C-alpha cells in the first residue's frame, strides 16, 4: 500500500490529496474505487509517480502470442510417470 510505504497517516495523505479521510479509508478497504484522476492525486501526494507504458498494438500482440505458442509446440514433450498411491495399513 502506497500510504504505508510513504509513512503517512490516512488523515495526512487525504489532506495532501484533497479528499476526506473516510473516502481514502474506503479506497484502502476496497469498498470504493477511485477514478483515474483521484488515483493519480493520491499517488502523487504519497510521493509516487505512476509510469504508464503504452500497450502494444493488438495485431503485434497476436503475432507475438502466435510465435510463443509455435515455440511451445516445438518443445519436446516428456510426460512424467504418475506417482504410485501409497496404501495405508491399519
């Protein structure tokens, strides 16, 4: 949790982010979800800077997935023998 990592109380982080502490508490407990702008304000108030990575084009992702699956199919398959069940003696 970013608040604990930053060493801030809920009240202090809420004040820095411009929201009320009960709302921050609800975010932390999973009862509410912040919008993107609120999330960025809370993260910045805690001293963190989220980094966004652009997503790959779906066509490129599909090609890469197909390449990985092709490579996986080319791997040799050696099934392991199933372990034998141990019978308990009473």
